C-alpha cells in the first residue's frame, strides 16, 4: 500500500508491504502516510475482510471557524485549516508527503494560522519548534532550517521571518508567553548581528547557504532583505527589553532608522510608481507587498502598489499571504478578495481537501503544503478579529467585508473563544459579539452605509455622529468626533459579554417616514427609546393600530387606540429600550 505521492514522478513515496500467509490475519502499518488516496496492490487468492484507516494528528481541536455568504471563501478557509493540521505532527512540516521538514519560513505562516484555527493546545508545538531552531544555532551564529546534522544551509530570508515580527513575536503577541521569548532572545541577538549595513544605509544582502526568497522568478532580493530585516529589528526591540537586554534596543533602532531613511530614495521608482531594485526589471509583487507590511511604504505610495498587486502575480502560495495582507492593510479588501479568488480558484475547485505547494500543484510540487495561509487573512482582516495587546487582553473587531454581506467567525484566543457574526443589508448592519472575560474589545461598525444611529443591546450608543455617554460596558472611542471621525468605522470600546450592535439609517427617536395613503388613511414608522409618543395631528380622532417591533424586526406587541399618544412603558408594559414603532389608521 502506498500514498498518492506515488503518482508524482514516481515518488518520493511512503509504502509498506505485508507478506500474507494461510488463514485469517490482520496487518496495520506502523508508519503514518498522507495523501488524498491510499492505493493497495492485492495478490490473487486473497480475500479482504475489511480495509480501515486510523486518523492521527496533533492533539488539537478545530475550534476556529470562518464562514461567509460566498461559499468560495468558506471552502478556502476550511481547506487551508485542513492543510495546517495535516502538516503538524511531532513538528510543523512543510508537507506530510515528501521530506516532512521543519522549514521555518513555512512555520512562520503556519503558526499564524494556528491562532485562528486550532485550540491553544497547539501552541506547545510552536514553543517546541522555537526551541529547536534556536538550539541548533551554528558556531558562526547563523540559523538553519530544517535543523539537523544533514541539512546545514541557511535560508537568510526565511530565518529573518522566523525570528521576527511574523515568527517569534507573533507567537508572543498571541500567547503572552515571555518565558519562551526570553529563552530564545540570545540566539535572535546573535543572528541579527550576522547582518551588516552597507554604505547606502541599507542592509547588505547575504546569500547564505541557499539564496531562496520564494519559488518562482523575478524575486527582488534587495527590497525583500530590507523589509524582512526591518521587521526582525522591530520585533527584537521589545524582545530585548523583556529579556533583560534593554541596552540592545538602541542599536536596533539605529539600524531601523537607517533603513527607513534610505529605503524610499533607493528603491521607489517615481516614473513607474513602485518599489524596485536593480536586480529585476519588472516590479515584484512580493517586494511591493512587503514594503507595505514592514511599514516602509507610506500612504502616498499605495496607489502605485495597488496597481502592481493587481497586475503582477509572481508570488508562490508562500508569499501570497503577505500580498493579500498588504492589500487589506491598504484598505483594499475588495482587491484582496478578488485576487484571493483568482489565485486559489483551481485549488478550491479541485477534488482535494488541502492546498498545494505551487499554483500548478497537480503537475509539480505537493498537494498539501502548510505555508498556504489565506485563512489567516480571512479571519484576521476580512472578519477583522486581531489582538491589539499580548495574549488577547485587548483586541479589535474591524471587519473588512468588501462585497460580502455576512461573515461568521470563531477565534480561539487564550482568553476564550471570540465569536463574531456580521450581517449587512441595504438598511442595517448587525454585529453579534461574544467577548470572553479578561478582554477589552475595540468594535468597529463599518461605514458601508450613511448610518444615522447605532444601538448596543438595544440601547442607543451613537446617534447622528454623537456618542451617547454613561452606557454601561460600551463607550465611544476617545477623541472621535464629527470633525475627526474615523472614515471607515464607528468605533466603541466594549467590555466582556454578549453584545448585539445594530446600525440603522434611521436616527434614534426620529420620524423615519410619514405618508398620506388616502384622504383619511395615514401611516408612520419611527424609532423610539421608550417613553411617551405623541402622533402627528392627522392621526387625531382616528382609530390607530400601534405595532412595536424590536430591532431584529420581531413584533413584540400591538394595540388599537383612539387617543393620539401612547406610553410604551405605562400603556404597553415594555421595558426602556429602543424600538421600532409603526402606527397606521384603521
């Protein structure tokens, strides 16, 4: 019996063989294999009583979730999560059906996926692999991956990714595990010292043992080197401070300042509006994306970079994650989802449960490669759930919905599951949030419509550009006013608990529409936060049907009256809250 990798150029293949004997017998292979199919060669004369399999994998649960009103992205998230899980055993690995190597560029993408897909049990594997990488540091202070006595070649950009913002620091940011960082920092310090600065104020390129930045061509190593090194320095500053090496931070800041002062003048091509070094003749989508990710590109560069990221597609699935994230960081979520669909269409449509090493993975590479990370982008940016302090003590929910109208997500933070359900219609936006204890959430209502009011659990918290104060558990973000309001969101600080935010095109307590249906028939809809309602003069002397709905549109009560006013509490027994009241003559 052998796995499906046997179909790719004759191997590499994991196989096992059992020699039968007379009588009833059973055999279970001691190795684990992986693939989309298992193939058996069974000799004549053998009767199969049963064929079974036993799934094994890392002992973590699939507690993270993502779904939306577009099945493509829901399926892509599920396939990416399955790809992650199958690439986790005693270590993270690039793929389960080839060398099963601890390539730390791959791990950098994988660990980011863990925090949105699997329960915190999986964090232990990240801790282990940080220790493995730093424990195998060479005498010349280089880091190599996969760490072993057989493989001794450094991949410089992968190592910078590992020790930097998206590797070690991302682990700390999601776990608040300072002990692991303190243990790893001496190796990080030594490795960053291997790199030198050139006379142009930028980091000097190093080939290492394998000058690899990604699969594919048109790799702009010079731009990428500076982006990855800048992010590694950025992460090293807080790592040094928490590890008792505060004196190291000045040197890191000096190098960061040097890179930021010289990066644009060295690489920005004003005529073409993109970043590019002399190594390539066509702007590299990876390099331009990483300039955004590192913060070296400024908003005035974004228009040109957006053009590059819509016209160029050199990135393999490994670097595609950063291209998609860069688009989201530039608030181009529609472009991000469009590119994501274009790039992953074949993988989503294919009859495989995992994502491939390269875009044409059915003819080369593997059909399961852990570095695919579109699920991180979908959860962190499209659903908008992201930590803003170590260990999720604070986090933001700032959905970038693009053309989507419904998003559902569960994020398994170390504080507990964060559950978000968003829905958008032509007249209303609803966000249901379950926020665990020990957290503070920053909630953003996307300005997808010209909202006039926002309620939280039925109470008005924002009306016509003004935050309502003294509402327990929720408050408008300090400093936001009519004149300096966020152009993308209406933001609130939110305590732990279960919350339902509703944005409406109708101001609280304001007449939404009034029309004359005939000479003696009138209707009116209004939104009212409790208390007495007085109707317009045209309703006087007529029998009226008053209907009261909650903000979800459910009818709470109705009553026929003759008088031209009604008190929601005294006459109808309703608690103080915000309601939609409909009145019509009968």
